[in-house]
């Protein structure tokens, strides 16, 4: 530190953590005491950070890291896109059916029939990204997906082909998985905790598009409905693609008829089949121009 920096009133007197770590690495003598794990700086001790008792700290770190980096990246709001990791792209739909055995033929055909939603996810992401809406110096409606394949890939690809950056929120799973290649590298995040990942999906969300999916999509979608229904977050456009799929899987009217939800709760989402319909709902909700 120079003499001028020493006298600067705005300059920090405490050394930064990375400087302290460098001091420790450079000047620590090699002794039985310094070689023991107990002597490691706590924030550099991975074994310590992974202890059961440190779960609250890991929660906080997983909340803070994406929040800070998204803020530094100028992301003001997001358009979140949920959907299956199993629906093929139109280019692969035919091969999926062709390669299926007799036992799985019908399932493969049903998945292939949903390939149109890959296209609609791509179109919606590209359409919104091309508008490049900026407000208060922050980028708005930045595409955010789970970072995986299928519908998630379509979302990130649509943004990428529009020349825009997009976010991927991946989750550590027992089987091998990685971010799709269209996620912007410095906006690609990995989570251990599903709860923190779901929170980051919604912290900046201004609209959510939900495509046909499985347990993960249902989990994310129903948590969002619950948060709005209970008043924990303010309403936003929820765009539900694939009425045939959703009404086959869920008897929405029976929900209300049984009294476990109100009839008005069915107005929390809007049915969509095309990207144009979805964007129309978003424009109307936020009173946006063309």
C-alpha cells in the first residue's frame, strides 16, 4: 500500500479476505500445527464448510452468490421458462419414435407430439430478447431457464439467436448433467438446494411461461401458484402452454368443485398455445407497446 493510500480517508484499513489468504499461504511456516486442518482459515476450509452444522451458511452463500452476480450483470427482471427435460426438439422427434421399442412406442409418440412446444419456447424467448427492454438502466425480461435440455435449451437458444444473454439455473443431480450450450457462461449457476434455486427463479421474475413437464415442472409451477394465491408475492403473468396436456393430467374444475381452491384461483394463469399469445398476455399485463 502506498503512503497516499494509507492517508486516503475512503480506503479500507482491514485487508481483504483474498489478501489475508495470500499472506497465510506465503508466510506460514511448515509445522505440525500449521499442517493440521484446524489451522486452515475457515473460509478456505472446504471440509469445515461442508459440515452438517454449516448448512445455514451454505444456504446463505447459495442465496447471495447468484443475487450478487445478477445484480452486477445489470439484470433487472426475468422471463422464467419452466418445462420438461424430455420433450425432443422437432429435429429429433422422428428419431425418438423410430428408435423406441414396442413397449415405449406410445410414450415416444406422445413426447414427439409435444415437440411443437420446443419451437414455441424458442420463439417466445427470441421474441422477447429481440425487444431488449431496458428500464432504470437494467435489462428487463432476461430469459431464465433451468439450464438443462429440451424446453430449457429452447429458451436459452432463442435468446442466444437474438444476440441476447440468458440465465441458466442448474441443479446438482446424482446422474450426469450440464448446462446447455446456449446459456451465457457468466450467467450459468449451479445449485445444491432446490429451495434456493426455486427462490432465484422468482426473485426477479416478471412473467413465467410453463410448458408440459414432469415432477420438477409441477413443483415449480404449483409453488408459484401457491405464493400468489396466498399473497406472498404479487401477481404476474403465468402462461400455461398445452391445454390438452394439463387438462388430461389435472382436473382443474374438480379442484374448485371440491372446495380445496376457489373458482377464482383458476384465473391465476392464462392458457397459451403460441409465443404470440404469451407475449400478448405479458404486454397487456404491463401495458407495454409493440
